[in-house]
C-alpha cells in the first residue's frame, strides 16, 4: 500500500518514538579504558572499537562497556554504525584471556571452566549482552568491517542488522581452532544468513571469507575500497534515517519475525502493522 496515504490528508508523526535527549550515555572517560568510543550526530550514533594497537581485540571490559552503551541509548538515535579503529575491525578475543595470568581483574577461560554451572552460565550470558542489543527493533545497526574480523569480531559484526565490508576484509569464525565454540550469538545469525550447510562449513573449518565471498554469501551488502568504507556506512545510515521512523520499526519487526511465522501468520502480522501505521498517520491513535 505505497504512496496513496498522502492523498487522503494523512500525516506522518514519526517523532512519536523519540524520548527526550538524556544525559545518561556513558561518557568518554567511562568508555575509553575499555577500548570503546561513542559519537552521536543527530539520529546516527557511531560506536568505535578503539584498541588499534591490539587490532581491537575484545575483553570482558569492552563487552560490559558495549552492553551498557546499548542499554543507555536515547530514543533520538535511529541508526548505529559499528566500526573499528585502525587496520582491523576486531581480531577477536584478546589472547591474554587464554593465558594463565589473563587480564587484570578479569576471569580467564580456565576460571570460567572451574565455576559452578549456574555461575558460568550467568557470566557467559553477561558477555552475550554486548552482542545482542544491535538487533533491537527501534534501531538499525550497520557494521563497517575492514581488515580482520575474527571469532568474537566476526560475531559482533553478525550481531548487526547490516554489514558493509572493505575489499581487504577477512572474516572468520575461528573458535574451533582453539577448541572452543562460537557462543556470542554467531551461530544463529550465520545460519539465518547463509543456511545450515555453509554455516557448518565455516564454523568447523574456521576458514577465512574474503570481501567478495562475503557479498556472494549474503553476509555483507557490498564491498568497497577501504578508503570508502566509512563514507558508504554514512550513506546507508542517511538513507535509513530519511525514511519515517515508525514505518522502519514496523518493517524491521515484520522481517525479523518472518522466518518463524507461517504464511497466514505473516499476512496477519502485515495487516496488523499496516493498520497501526494508517491509524497513526491519520491521527486515530491519539
């Protein structure tokens, strides 16, 4: 039902989802020690993994910072761009986590193995919080991936709604090479994107996927020269922001739920969503 609504005096009120601009976002001093930077330009927020000297290797501290940032985003933000500083998106879990000494103040993987089941499960669930909020219905998230996106780095990119890759991108679910498994949301996202057989092949071999193959498999939308990556992400963000917010939210919810619905359930969900939009545009929801 495109285009006709405007001819019947309907009006778009897509500001209805916005909250008051708050001051509750983590400040730079809170994020920086954990290798995270956040910038906001109107309706577009940019999250930068900022440990370029370590190829943006991830730590539990980084995960806590990312999770808290996601919880405290205001309603003004419609699009989140996720990027990595330097020559890599993220080389995955900081290798210090695999050593006996680990990282100061953080549990090692050996420590996790020695925890009681409930405690270990809760700890891993907290790690996963950094990877799951990117798909929430009120934002569209875009990962801009250059260089290596390995293990947890690839899983973080998979947690986003959309991915753009630089021509030098190398993606790998590499956990199997260390005898562990991808446990940060990557298995479901990968199956949804490429299907079970290809997801199994990628996960059990740990092989690298280059930029062009990532596009061919449907993991990435497009591959661009490295110098154009940020510009391509900004252009995509601007295109999303140009559409009425409430319509984007409803459409994203429909698409994300489509796989688990029957044909009749999809049609019913579309009817209900469209009626909400029409009533909102006509002012009948007030």
